[in-house]
């Protein structure tokens, strides 16, 4: 019976290695998002250069420029979420990341508990939501006073969320 218990416990313990799938594919997703966002920025840089060297200034070009940049920032933030998730899951279930601890790297990627990982992810996700809200608000036209009131309430709610995040971090 003891042998069966030992085998089961070893199998159970080694089963944690399946989280490596989440770690590896989250890291791939993060890299892909960084690349896509960078290509978006590069594309708008080229387009901006062409616009200003041809002296042909298309209508609403500035709105497009800001929209692409905000979209890229959104992708970068989501890539950071995936990166934090990847590092955090690895450190929680597999092993501490030795090079990070030896170099005294930023503490942002050091995760001690599942709650700490959730808190860090929640903060970045709220920032993603704020950037996404800003991007959507740029292209929204407000016709009635009620729509403006809803917009003001949404801004107030975002401000409240930022306040609570800041307050919750102990600062």
C-alpha cells in the first residue's frame, strides 16, 4: 500500500508540469502580441512619413494616427499580461527563475502567491480596459445630453477603479 501511495504522490506532484503548456503558450502569445503591436507602430510611422513628405494631408489622419498608437498600446498591455501570467505560473508551480533573482531584476515579475499574481494581472487588465475605453471614446459621437451623462459616469467609474487599485496597493 505504501508503494502505491508513493507512486500516486510522485505522479500527482509531477502532474504540475502540465502548467508548462500554459507557460510556454502564454509566452508565445506575449511575443506575438509584441510583434504585431510593433508592426502596427512601424506601419503608422511609414504612413506618417509618406503623408508629411508628399504634402498631401488626408482628412482625419490625426485620428487614425492616434487610434493606431492607442491600439498598439492596448496590444502591448495585453502582451504584458500574458508575460506576467507566464512568469507567475512558472514561479508558482515549477521553480523560481534563477537569473531574475540573481540579477536583482524588477520585482514586478516575482510572484510569491496566487493572490499576488491575480492582483498584478488585475492591475494590468484594468489599464487595458482604460486604454480600450479611451480608444472607443475617440470614435464615439455624443448626440444627446443623456449620452454625455453616461460618458461622464463611465469616466468617473474608471477614475474610481484607478483610485481603488492605487489604494489597494498600500500606497
